[in-house]
């Protein structure tokens, strides 16, 4: 039988009458989650290294191979609510254990895949595993850090990008020296094994005593825990979902086509010297992506813990809207192309910290993994909108329509954050208090 909970001086919450976990313990849980995220990052960000070697060996077209990546993204995204439900019910350990096994199995299958069907099945298995690890680690961070949700979710999500930055060079070198099949096999086993071992160290966060919330003047948190069915019936959730889709799709429409844009702007191969580095403009821009797409998540999460979620969203999304337009107008200069690309990436990646923390603030900690997982499916929805950019280029004969559409999407999300989401959440909090 569960005993009542009590708040402790360090912001932790423990069982009444029982010793509470130390402040350092929850930071240990956060670090474990970040490492697990880093281990699964290459399933998404390292995929591009394997496409050409697979095509060269089997004669499959790039389009056929990239179907596997689409399957991965959809299974990684759309099943997170189910995996989040399992986390809320059984705790993080069993879900990450299974997720680590599936992630490793997916890459091992890739190493032996001699048909597109096997490649696609492997992508689905890896996607389910990656979603299990991703959803669990973000959900666990939200539960352990009710007082610093933005920062905790941001650091955890940053691990997903930082992991690829740390291992992309070794994987690339291993492919070059030993072939892509061995790289899939040994890195798959290694990454999966690390996640499997670390999963045993994950523990369920203590529940909060009703009313012992962490609201501040800037960040309002509900005193109630909402079930998934209640969340789906809440208009606030669907406003957040729409905003997530707008920002994710708008950013992807501009950033996913960065290579073709750089080529059409005639800056891709021009050397740019900044911060003591000299690289071709496109290479420089992609390198900045790895760094800023990770840094922005904890940064804006930390900011939102202090000034509020909606204000932070307004600032970030507005910067993104202006940055995308500026990239279109000034991006034909290679230096400005690199700088403005950095701004666009910096103002885009924070959606993976702001939306999960806002969701947990609004609907409570008890079902935070499942509820944040529901919101995370917006990433999959946004990926289905991205091909619209190719249509706009074909119809309009250039990139102008793509940049305008992406900018308008972000501007709309910024206005929704301040003038629609904020008052709706205030009314929601008042109702939950009653």
C-alpha cells in the first residue's frame, strides 16, 4: 500500500516517515538518462553515413533505402504514448531494458539485411526501441525534476543530439576501414548493451503529495494528475499539439533541405572562416547544427523555468520566424549563410524541452511519460508535412514559398503561445485548483 508523500528541503519528495532520496540521486538518474539518449542517437543521426555504402553493395536506390528511415521515424514517434503508459505503470527500468535490446537488434539485423524487406523490419524494430528509450528518459526527467522541468527535459533531449556528435567520427572511420555491415553489427551491439546495463540503475521517481506542487509566479503547475483520456479531451492539449506541429514542420522545411538550398544559393563549397575555423559553408552549417541543436534544449528549458513556458516559446519561435526569412534574403552570402543557419537551428531544437515540460506542468507528474508521449507524436505528424516543401519549390520555381511558409508557421506558433495558450492554461490551472 502506498504511503503519503512529503516534500523535502532540497525540492525532492519522499515517502512520509521514510528517508528521502538525496538531491544527488536524482541528478544521477538524469545523467543515466542522458547517456542512454546518447547511445540511441545514431539510429537517427548516424543513418546518413550508411545510405551510400548500402546502395553501393546492393544496388538499391537512395529513395528505396530512405523508406527505412521514414519507417524508423514513424515507429519511434507514434508508439511513444504506449511506451510512456508502460513507464507510468511499471517504471522506467523494464521499458528501457527492452528498448536497449530492440535498438541493438535493429542494427544487428541491418548488418545482415540482404533485402529491402529485412531492412524495413529492422528499421521498425529499431524505431520501437529508440522510442521506448527516448520517451522513458524524457518522462523520467519530468518526474524527478518537477521544480526544474525545463532544464531537466532539455538536458535529456540534448543527449539525443550530443550522442551523434561524439560518435559520428568513429562510426564513419569504422565504415571506411571495415565496411558498413561490421559498423552496424558492433556499434549496434555496443550501444544496445550500454543501454541495457544502465537500465538496471533507473528507478521510479517518488510521487508527489497532492497539493505539494512546485508552482512559481512564472511557472504554473497543476495540482491534479490527468489521465491520458482526460488529456485527449482537453483543448489545451490540442493547442500545444498544433503549435508543436507548426514549429517542427516549419523548421524542418527549412533545415531538412539545407543541402539543396546551399547548392541553389551557390555557397555550398565556398570556404568560410569563423571562430578560427575554415570550412566549406555547407559543412560549417551542418557542424553548427550538431552543436546548437543540442545546446538550445537545456538553454531554453532553463530560461523557461525562470520566465515561464509561454514567454520563452514566444521569444524562441519569433527568433525562428525572423531567422528563416533572413536566411532567405541574406543566405547567398556564405558567411551569413553559416551565421543565420546557426540562428535557425538554435531557435528550433528547443521544442523538445519546452513542450514536454509544459505538458507535465499542465497535466501533472503521475502520467507525465504517457502524456508527453502523446504530444511527441506531433514530430511524426510534422514529418508528413515536410514533403510539402518539395511541392512548393516545384510549383513556385524557387525557395521563396518554402521560406515564407516556414516563417509564417513559426510566427503563428509564437502568437498562439502568448495570446492563446497562456490564457487557456491559466483557466485550466484555475479549474484544476477547484
